[in-house]
């Protein structure tokens, strides 16, 4: 993410509350939103963009492809085609989420604003790409 619009304690409403904008990992990567749904993980565990253990991913992550990304972004977006897809096997592990991009790929989605995918409360946020292994800002919402 490029910008965070929420902080810890913010109550969010599905498809209403602005969460942030799509970023580029400090200009090192094409813009995209890495989106994942998990249960029972700590914020430190959530920082892994790729996970080596497939059993771990299947235990703690849920398939995010059922989320209505058009409502989250207020426009049609590409889900998993220009970036990594759900449970895509990479040389160094498994992708536990899905990459959401602009329809044109590359940086066509840089700065796209997006809204919450669920009703809940922000329980963790970190606002620097350096702390997240280069993957950008991190927002964790506990669904209510």
C-alpha cells in the first residue's frame, strides 16, 4: 500500500470505509495490493508474502477469490493475472493471498483507493515498507 487511511482501533464498514491506496513497495515493484484472509496468525506471521509450508497456508489462510474486489475498489480490477494468484507455487514457497492490479497491469493501479472487504476493527497497522520485508504497508482487520 502507498497510503493508509486507518489506524489501530478504527471501526471499518464493508465496502464503505476507505483503507488505503495501492503502492509500489517504495518503487521497487509494480503497483499492486497483496490481499489475504487469515485466521489465528500474529501480525509478524502475516508479514510473509510467500510461505514455505503449504500445510501452514492451508491451515491459516482462506481463499480470497470470493471477495468482491469491484466493490472494494469501486471499479473493475485484475485479480491474480498480472501478479501472483492464490496458492501459486513459487521457487521459494507458496503465495498465501492474491495480487490485485489495475486492468492494464504494471503501475496502472498506482494510487487506486480501496475500501474494507469486511465489517471489523483495525487491530494492527504498520506504515513503512522497510519493516515489512519490502512488501509495503500492512493493515490487519479483525472481522466482526
